[in-house]
C-alpha cells in the first residue's frame, strides 16, 4: 500500500482506514453480486439492506428513537439552508437564527429570502471569536424554530452547551461535529449534516427529523424540496447518493466497533488536548484565534507570529506527511481539523512537529 499521509483537511476529510479497506475489498464484487455497489440498482435488495442498516445505525449510534426519521439526501448541507425554512417557516411566523460564522450566516441569508428570519444572537461584530452565552440568545416565544450551527469550521468555535428552547423547535447544522461526542440529541427537532467530515464522503447529507416537527411541514412545496417526500419513501423517491450511503453505513459500524460515542469522545478529547496544550504553552508563537471556552474540538485555528512563518510551517509539515493545515482562504493562518477518523497518533505526531518547528523558528 502506498504511504498514507496524516490528512488534516477540513472536508472532504480523512476516513477510517479500516473502512477504506472494506470498500476496496468489496468494490468490484459486492457480496457475491458480481458487480460493485456503485453500479447496483438503488431498488435492489442489496442496497435496501444498506439503506435500512444506515437508518438503524444512525438512531442507535446517536441515541435516538423511532420517532426520528433519518434521511440521506443530495445537495449538501447548503441545500438544507433553504429546505428548512421552505418546510417550516410559514407566512405568519418568524424563524430565529444564531449567527456564529460563515455557514450560519449563509443559513440566515436563505431564511431571509424565504420568509421572516430574525437574528437571535450573533458574534459577528467580534469576528466570530466566541459562541454567544445561552442567556444572550433571544427569540420570539412562538418562533417557527431556532437555528444554530454547532461547530464552525472556518472560525474554529463550537457549542459546548445548547439552548433549552422549550416548545420552539431547535434546528442544528451539525455538519462538522456530528457523532464526535456523546450528546442528548433528543432536544433537537431537526439535525442536518454533510457527511464529508465525520460520516463519510462528499455527496450525501444526513437529515434527522423528529416526527412532531415533520408533521408540521408545509404542503404544496416542489416535490424534491419537501421533507415529507423523502421521509415517506425512506430517501428513495429518486436515486439517492447510494455509494455515499454505503460508506456512511460502514463508518457508523466503525464508530460502534470503537465503543460508540463515549469512546469516540474520549479519543477526540485527547487529540484536541495534544494540540491545545502545546498552543497554550507557547501563546506568543502559536496564538489561538478564538476564546478558550468556545474552542472547537474539530477545527483548531491558530496564527503564527507572521505569514511567512505560516507558509513555512505549512510547507515543512507537508514535506513530512501532515497535509491540509492551511487555514480557510477567508481568514488565513493554520487550521488543524481533528475529525473522528484522524488518529490519536496523528494528533500527537503533529504536536511533536509543532514543538520542533517552534524551537527552530522562535
């Protein structure tokens, strides 16, 4: 096997090697069918088993009951920015949004296009350096929903507690931290996530909707933009992203094999500590860009003393097998993405490289 690098890309991101080997082994002949699952009918019994297993595993791994519908859709999480208000923001209602970064801002913009969307809180004026305090999130008592983005891949912030919204449905874009820690997800009415960070490859989006909210979805929408369409057909109204769903199923099996979300969270905590502890030991050299109580476990953002050093850091890291460390083009700097499939070994080796680089360039 060709030498594999430590892949810190923010998405599409690293996948478990164990999963990739299964895909490799099954690629040409899936379970004796004589063909690849990528060329099999989505109406076949083989794919039906994959789809049903992926739905069951999602509920099991995330701790959800049968009152949640699990959908696998195309269009990326960005399509959900519009589907949520299309389905649930009626003409006489307001939808509330917390703006904590680029993706939540885009979701809010789509909400404004479709209906009456209002800001419940924002950290924009502070450069998105923190998650607003729960008491600072204000929204109408009869809001159609409150929308939040649990982790912000570009700015490097993450919710470490969630608002208690009572009767107001809580909607969350969990694209970059779903299944990374053990949470009580039953307080959420709708969760959506692009798979390409913690769940699988690009091209499939997981949508989880509680039945009581699904029942309120508006009628008269274009067929493909209605959640009811996809829920009634178990994501098989049209051809779904079948190969992506197959890999999502394998990743969920891998999570379960690791010991579930409790075990995943334990490792993720060690990984982020390996990097943050080093940063905090040398704050003049590795400067974090967000407030400590809002730091992301998934996307660790930092700056070095100057941009030339950052370019040198990225180049030298790549030369020894650490790729994907360049910060987003809109903010620059360094970004270390520690999704589930990044190993603890990878995080620790990167921390060792960071220490060596500091000693040579301080």
